[in-house]
C-alpha cells in the first residue's frame, strides 16, 4: 500500500554513534536536510533499546523520523512506532544496511535524503518476534546468521558489507545442516535444513537475490523458506536460481506462507533479524499486518 507523503518540514534524526558509518556521515545528512529546507533535531542513542525510547517519547512532534545507524537502530524505531507515529526514513549508517539496500535507498545521505523527502510513503507488514521487537525484511536461521556472526570484526570495520560476503563464503563451503521443526499456523513440518528464512520481502540487495515467488510485504502473511542443499553443488544451484528468480519445484526448497511461526532446531542455531543477531533458536515469529510506515524513493 503506497501513497505520496505530505510535506515534511520537521524531522527527528535518531543517530547510533556506535554504528560503523554514522559518525562519519552525520554532517552530510544534516547538510542535506538544511539544503532541503527541513528542520532537523538530532538525538543520539546511548545504549541498546534507547532508540525505541526516543521514538516512543518524541516522534509525535515531527513529520517524519529518520534513523542513521545500523539495521538494529531501525528495528528499535519500528518497534516503537508500530501502528502509530509518523513515517520512518532509513539512512544507511551500519555495516550490512539490509533494509536500505532492499528498499533501494542510496547509501550516500546526500542522495538518499532528497529522494526520501520527495518520495512515497509505504505501509507494510512487520514481523514480530516473541519479545515484541519488529523487523521489516525477515528472520534467518542457519547459514545467513552464521555469515553475519562469523564476519571478521576487523574486516567489517574496514570493508563493511564485503566482510559478510567473506563470512557467507565460509558458511556455504561448510554447509552445516541441522534438524528443523517448523510450525506454521499450528501445522508441524520436520525436515533437514541448512537455512531457514521467515520472509516479508521477496527479494533483497536491490532485488538481486530472490527468496520465493509471491512474497509481498503488504498481504498480512509471512513466508517460510527452507533451504536444504545436500552438497556445495546443490547450494550453488539454489543460489543461481535465487538470482534468476526461478522458484519452480526443487527437492532442496520448501515454502509455506502463514501468520504465526515457531522455529526449533537441533542443535541450537544462530539467528538474525534484518541483519541483527538474535539469541538463536528456538524462536517465534508472527505477522503484524500493516504495522509499519516507511519513506521510499519514487520508482522511475
């Protein structure tokens, strides 16, 4: 569900100074707001969860809330403003910047801010974790979470997103499998897996990699995607099919849409939501229909 935003004249910018790029590009962001004639108040976060408190207490005073930090900062703000408050604009200040890349928001704030201020508002479903936190893109268990957890810290600081590519390469080569018990709206599915994704968007990284057919962000559903390659050649074939958006039947792929999910694994596996590491399995997820409102660039 998309509509043109009202005139944005005053914004709240929530900055995570600990994120990889935020401190370096904050000045560019403020200059971009100044050039656009938009008043901007900056609030830095001081600890995990602080962005939620800032947004909950102050967002009602503004036409929009912008986040400058990692995907975790955005998750905190979406949690605070679910079903309430002004639209949220995402500025890429972290390492992975999964949401910004998925929404095709430029990483340079000098380009991103004018596009978002003059773009569209989109209402979208959010996923809700068992602890109440929301996410926009998806929750991953297994391979993708391992990719994030094993990305070398020194490389993340120096090379950013490419550090995750290195972590992903290592995880694919290892192809660690686990036993999965997946509950979708009360129905149980048991199968081996290397990765599980509970997806709200059908593709990420500027639409480069697709997860499955018919996955949309405003239908009141999430989609479980289970990947079970037996070897490296299976893994490469699945990846190629995801790039080509070929989701025809395959013994290594399993899809199921629903509203409530529970993911249990043996052994316990790492998990992530929108690029932020979670405590791991087991975990519960449910859809929160049209709970979020984001600013996105207009499509050409």
